[in-house]
C-alpha cells in the first residue's frame, strides 16, 4: 500500500528562524511529489517535484527531492507569522491515475 | 479564473441522517476528486472522476457513500446514513486534463466541514 510519512507532526519556532520539513514515501511507480500549504481551508499548491536533486525555489521556500532515498524536504527561511499552516506532502503514483496520496501533514506555528 | 466552489461550507447532522455536498470545479477541468480529511490527518481520496466516468473509487465506503458527476461538470457526494466517524472536512479538487501527465496540479475548493452528532 502506498504510504507517505511526514515529520515532525508539529513544529513551533520563532519568527526569523529557518525550518526544514520532511516527507518520506513508499509508492508504486512514483511519478511526482507535491507540497501543499493548508491554512484554514483549501490546500494551496506550492511545488511539484519529479526529478532528483533539482531544487525548486519560490521566495523563502525551497524544496528538493531524493528519489534514491525516497524523501523530500521543504525549507522555509526567515519565517514569518504568515507561514503558520499545515504543510502537506503528497505523491502521485501510476500514470493515468493522477491519484494523490497525502501524508498526515506538519503543523507549523511561527511565534512573533 | 474562478476557483473550485463547494457548498455548503458547514453542516451539522445527527447520526443516521443523510447529507449531500456539492462541488463545481474550475471551468474546463476534466478531472474531479473528492477527498475526506479527518482532523489531524492528510486528505484521503474517496473518488476520482474523469469527465463523467469514475476512475478510482477504491476507498469510497460504498455501503453509505455515493457520488455522481452526471454531465461531466458539477458533482455531488452523498452520505446515507451518516455515522459519527464521518465527521471530517470533505474537499473537492479538480485538475485540467486527461493525459495523466505528472505536471497536472490539483486545485482544491474550500471544503465542507461536516459534524455528525
């Protein structure tokens, strides 16, 4: 059965700190890994990763995938209170299915 | 571009009652998904439609849950009868194409928060 595990489940830091969120996976016929940010409602898309070693960046957020070790990290530098959210990792398996298997999420709290 | 619309936003019912949720995907999106997100967990796929056909409903509890997308646009998800453990947020998402390319992204609606008492 496909599985995605995120760690830590919860993280509390101070504004300005740098955080690293982890996502490991076991999935049949891996195609891609996605990161979403979920505040009070709908998950919003952050990154899609398909190739190992290529870092995706968007402002203070960056992410990288290691297909050999089956994990990804999401890095946030110079954190702000607006970064407080649940960060979800999901993987896409066999072609044609487009089925996302989500991890349980990491709840990040940024204190001023 | 308008996002994925869902209604209602909140629903409180008693166990054994019925409930229905509605989703209107982004215009032109062929694929529609219903997810169940229990508090403290990630979303779990219930059913995936491609146009008006079901692609995957392997995790849908078919004894009580049903979903349809008759004209390939809007979709409804029904629970009959509801149980306490159905309390969750029900998320609808859509994605543009049918090719199965890994570069397709799913766009989520705001969700319907269901509380079963």
